[in-house]
């Protein structure tokens, strides 16, 4: 059952909600860096503790994943998490 799509502001609380939703849906937070010079893209992973722990990792996560809020599965999960808090 899909809920109504909700737009979130990029507050710290909502960014952490997004991180938890991505972990719940995908099992991890990971992305590929195609900007490197190597023949294969660099794989990056980040944990919830890293996001919470340093502002640099928080900003990196926010820059890489803000668009995920518009994924309906992720958005539904954010709403579910928000309701459970």
C-alpha cells in the first residue's frame, strides 16, 4: 500500500530519517564514484554512526542521497519511520 508522497525539508532530522530508510530498504548505504580515474568505479559505503558522527560525512551523505527522498519506496519508508518515532 503506497502512501501519499510527502515532501521533506533537508533538516538534520529528515536527513537521518532518509539514511535509516535507505538502510531499511537496501540493507546498506552505498554508492559508486564514477569520477575516479580507475577502470572500475570506486565503491563507497557509509554507516549511520558515521553520518551522525562527523559533519563532513553528514554533508557527503546529504549531497549523494538527497534525491532518494523522491523514490516512492524510500519516501514510504521515511513516513513509516516517522510515524514509529
